C-alpha cells in the first residue's frame, strides 16, 4: 500500500504580518506614557537647541554681470561674464575669501562653507545667457556678513569687467577726439567766412582774382561742412556704443547686501522637529521595552 506524500503547509505571510502589527500596536498602547514623555521631552530639547544655538543671519547681494558685445556693438561674445561657473569659482577662491575676511574682520574659517552663489534664471531660460546672479553669505554677525557679500560682489565685477572697461575707455577717447575735430572744423569755417567777407569788400581786386579767391574759399567751406556731417555721424555712433556699454554690457550691483535673520532657526521649527523625534523614540521604547517592563517583579507592598 503506497502512501501519498503530504505537502508542507506554507505559512500565510499576510496573516503573520497582521498579527505582528496588532501586537506592536498593543504594546505601544499599553505603555502610552512613553511616547507622550518622548514627545514632550523632544519638544523641550528642540526648542532649547534652537534658542541656544544663536541667530543665523544671511546677506544677499544681487549682481548683474553684464552682456559684452563686439567692438562694433554686434553679437554677444563669450567671456567670463557669460560663464555660469565664474561667480562661484571666484567667491570660493582662497584669495577672495582672504580679501573678504580682511575687509569684514571675520576669519577665513568662518567664511569657508558659508558663501554660495545662485543664478537667477527664468523658466525656460538658459543659464549660459543669464547675467543675473545672487551671492549669499551666512554668519552670526549681521554687519560683517553684509560686508563680505558686498566685497565679494565688487571683486567679481572687477574680475569680469576688464573687457567692457577697456571698451568704454576707447569710446571715451574716440568721442573726445571727434569733439576736438568738430571744434577745429568750426574754426576753419569761421576763418574761411571771414576771408570771404574781406575779399568781397575789397574793391581793389580784379573781378577774375576775386572769382578765383571766392571759388577756393567756397570749396574749403564746402569740404569742411561735408566733413562736419561725417564727424557728427561718427560721434553719434560712438555715443550710442558708449551708452550700450554703460547700461547693458557693464556689470553692476543691482541691490547691495543687507543682512537679515534666517528663518530656518526659529524656535517653532526646532520644537516641532524635536517633538517628532521624541515621539518616534518613545514609540520604539514602548515597543521593545514593553515585555521587559511586564516581566519585572512587582515591588512588595
């Protein structure tokens, strides 16, 4: 007689999990005072840490890097101002941190790790084309933190603005030279007009001589008037290029840094985080310490 082997009965995992969850909840409910104590203790500890840690200040300097164009005012060119990593690399460099530390009275150690930058980019805008950047500095001394942010902003502008500064210098020299040429043209035209009046008023000159002299003088006046129009056009173009360089190409500090208290260190946030942690620790204590507490012998009356 053959016997049919029986298959082992597999445990129902879902049922075991349900039993375990009910058991765990029963342990926590039986020792409910442990989560409550953890909640209260965590809230008090979190509030104490938040208030005892001091206030953290943050200063933000809004910086416009500028958009450099070609010398003739054509398309935009690539430079330090158009590289999105330029500001971050400059403000975190050792030389920049030391300069800011000397200016503010802080130490380099207090600045390192507390200086950041972020581009201000609109939705759908490329980071390669945005010249607007915010420099952020955090610390416990509001006045010195603001000094650091403004010092770093000025250092960035000094490093990235060489090309535009040279371009503006050349345009100013060109405008000055064109204005001097206009003055020289006015002087030549005035002298020619005076000579013409003298010739016309001189009755001793023969008609042929008078005609030759007046023709030459009128030719001189006409040439200078034509040259005046050319110089005025060049002067207008140079002034337009200078205005473009000053208002668009040159970087500047849009808003200087002013320190303000950071909201992340509020007592309410600290108490909430501490209460949550205390509640979790209290629940774990009730879960694992429950059986030990139940096995403790009762104290004699």
